[in-house]
């Protein structure tokens, strides 16, 4: 019942239009950032950009996990990632170059930064998360829209995709083994990312 009510709110055309507007604004900024960094470093920076608007089932699950009632108001006020944008690049230092220019945007307010590259999650997950408030201006009103931007390397993105696939098809008898293996693979991916960065730096020197 609650999920159905939430889904009705999330399917509202005005709600979706506002979210789509924010997504397009951020994607355009990322194109400009990629253009600027590519000129500076003489190579492409951003490999791909993906986005999603969190669905009602995922929102309800997260609200319950955080101890909140399943309401649209709680979703809007308590969750930072209803809008999610994922930026994928080749090298670890690219992540921080992209993040640095995002944080310089005058019309975006940085709310929180979570660096799961320097401090990976227990699962082994690695990514840089930036949470922004972005103003949506129409006529004489300004409404802040919250968005989470995740920036990671291709290798980190591959690991996260495999982890998501395996963990959402849980077989309790096999999960501990899978989780341990994924944690070990995350360590290997981190080592590989560092080696690839050094390889690039040596080639450029």
C-alpha cells in the first residue's frame, strides 16, 4: 500500500520533469568538464555517464533500513540519492580532477562528500560520492534538487556491477564465500588501478 502511494508520487509528470531537468543540467556540466580536462591532459577523461531516478521499491527499502516511515515526504527529505549520476573514467587521479571541477560550480552546493576509494566499504566497494543541492529556477521560484554523483574508474565500475548482480541473487548458503571473494577481488582491482596510473605516468614522462 505505502509503496503504491509512493510510486504514484514518483510517477507524477511534474516530479519526473524536474528530475530530468537536473539530470540534463549535470550531464551538460560534465561534458564541459570533460572538454576542459581533455584539452589540458590531451586525452579523453570521461568514458561514460549514466543516470537513474530511484524507483519506489528501492526507496521504500532504503527508508525502512534507515528507520523511517515509507512516505514521499521522508523520501524527499531524508534520502540523498533519488537522483543518481554515475561518471566512469580510466584512472584514479581522473576521479579527483573531475570532482574538483564539479565542486567549483557556483550554482551547485556541496552537501556531503564520501570517499570510498581512500576508505572502501567493508564489502570492498570503491567510488567517490558527491552529494549536491542544485537549484531549479522557474519564473520567480527557486527549488533545490538533491543529486548524488558517483565517480569511479572502469575497474571499480566493473566490480560494483558484479557485486550488485551477485548480491541481489542471494543464495544464503553461498553468500559468505562470494562476499569474501569479492572483497579479495576489490583489493586486486585497487592494486591494478594504482599500477595502471603509474604506467600512464611513466609513459607521459
